[in-house]
């Protein structure tokens, strides 16, 4: 037993390492495309950029289910090794990219590394007994932190590569990622022992049967939120920081890593909380928190200009002198509040600025209660970069806990179909990573509001929470007569 666990731990280590590298490659476009557009190397629109961010996520999502089935049939060593080696080819070819559509096609091809999640889940679980699987899969899921490694290290690497050749230095970044995939693929070929599922093989109809159940789609929506939108923002946050807060690529990458890294590694804690308090309670907390935090994040930068305290004459007289800060009315001098210097960026809390603008002229006859200077009040509100970053980190942590809670639900409701249902839920969730950046691009193009992406998160959180509350109430209502019968 001890030797078996030692072998299993070795496989878990290599699976997690491979998944981390794959996840880093999967989210590479978030950094690279932002760099290419920001530096004017390619003149791609916001919508085109959104498609490039999303297309690797699509290919990685739709190939999860078939590669998971192949892993059960042929074993994780074979499938993982060939996935790693094959996906390195389009990364190497990215070196020669000169047009949008070639980059688009290659992004789709190397994006298939995202299916490594399904391969790794299947290959890890087969090595462990039931009492170890929760811990093992929680550790494996921490490979999501590969997104943080990319957003943290890739901008620094790009700057170093472009120091001597600003126009073409970036081409070596996908080559470096390709080399990592080849190295990992060779390790799997030569140092990993294969293992595959034994027993009766199910037909395609039997494999797809769980799709008929609404519960699968509800879990899929939860995972669309906590995993899919996590992947989407792992790429979208970098251009968000660069455009909204005018950060450098390196600082933007660092702040994006602060979102990605905790969300990836917190997954193990989410599994522990789900075991201790129940997945349902944890999901309630996750959805309520996501709703509240996204509600705060969706508030746009606003300058509210409103009438303030003005100056009204108390008697009829002639204006004898007008300057920037005073009005002389007969023998009376009236002070006027000048417009203060207004900073481009506010402090943490909203700031108020008020001044008065003179509306009369010298030698003008004015009457009692006539307006001399109108008051103006400006309220500047924006999500300060550090407040914004803390909220983003918080929602990332919440989603990280939610990822584990969703997968805790699956064996409770589908004990004999964990692999298939998990693959389906993972596929639906992965599509969120694909749709997210593309939809964010369209929303930004339509509304000119960068916070429109958080409005979408708020809506998905609200729909998920409503669906969960409605379903649980319905289940409780159905169970109530049975509980009453048991008590009697």
C-alpha cells in the first residue's frame, strides 16, 4: 500500500507540474496580445483582441470531454505526452506570424493544452483510493496557478526579449513555452508509468445520458461563473489595468497575478470547507459574495457636476469691479470661491470640489436677489486602483473556493458518473473562459465602459443565485412530507 501511494504521489506531482505549465500556455494570449496591441506591433481592434483572448479557451474546453474519454481508454501517459508534444508545434509556428488570421488559427491549436485538466483529473484519480481522491484532486487543481505565473513572468520576459529588437523580440516568448511543453512531454514518455480504466466500456449514448438532467446544467452555470470567468479575467485584467489605470505591462501583469494566484491555490481550502460545512452552504456564500463584490466593481468612473452654493445680491447696485476671486458691488466687496486644482485621479474615497463662477460684468446694473455667481460642485468617483485590486483579489478567492464546491456536489448527486458529469461541467465552465473575453470586447465596444464586464459578472451571479435558491426551495418542499412522515 505504501509503495502504491509513493507511485501515486509521483504521478500526482508530474500531473500537477504538467497542468501548471499547460495552464500557463493556455492563458499566454492575455499577456502577448495585450503587448502586441499596446506597442502598435499589430493594429487589432478591441473585438479582435477579445476573440484572440477567447479562442484558445474554446479549443481547450471543447476537447476536454473527448480527451478525458481517451485517457480512460488508453491511459494518461499516452494522452498527456502526445497532447504536450502536439501543442508545442503551433507555439513554435507562432514565431512566424504576420497576420491576424494566422495568429487566430495557431491560438486555436495551442489552446488545446487547456484539455490537460480533463486528462490530469482522470489520470490522477485512477492512481488513488477513494479516501485519497479528494486531497489528490484538490492538489492537482492548484495547477490553475499557471495563469498567475504567465501574468507575472511573461511581461518581464517580453521586455527582456524586446530590449534589442522591439518589433520582433516578442516572437521568442511562444518558442520558450513550446520548449517547456516538449520537455514535459518527454518526461511523460520516458519516466511515467501508464495506467488505464479497466471494465466495461460505455456506449456514447450512455456517456451522454447525464446531459438530460437539469442539475448538470445548473452545476455547469456555477462553474461557468467560478472557473470560466476566472479564466476570462486572468486574460482580460491585464488590458483592463493598462487601459483604465495606465499601468505598465509589468505592473499590470503583477496585479493580474495577484488575482490569479490566490484563486488557484485556494481551491484546496474550498474542498476542505465543502467537506466540513457542506458544498451547498459554501456555494451559497460564494454566490452571495460574487454578487456583492461584482456589484461594487461594476460602478464606473464618474464625474458628477451639480449646482452648488451661489452668490445672490442683497440690494440693487452697480457692479464696479470684477476679478477672479471677488465682485465689488458699490462699496461692498464680495469674495468669490475660485475653482480649485482638480487631480486626474482621486484618493480612495470619492472627493468633492466646489467653486463659484461669476455671471455678471463690470458696470452692470443688478437688482435685489439677482444671481452674481453661480455655485458649482464636482463629485469625482472612481474605483481607486488599490481598492479595485483588493476587490478583484477578493472575488478571485471566492471563485477559487467555489471551484472546489462545485466539484464536491458532483459525487454527491452522481456517484457513479463522476468522470462524465465532471467532464461536462468542466466543458461548460471552460466555455465561460472562451465567451468572456469576446463578450467583454463587444460590451466595451458597445458601451465604452470597461466596467461592463463586471455588470456581466453581476448578472451571472444573480441568475446562479436565483436558480440555486429556487431549486433548493423546491427540493425542500418535496422532501417536507417525507420528513414529517419520519417524525410521526
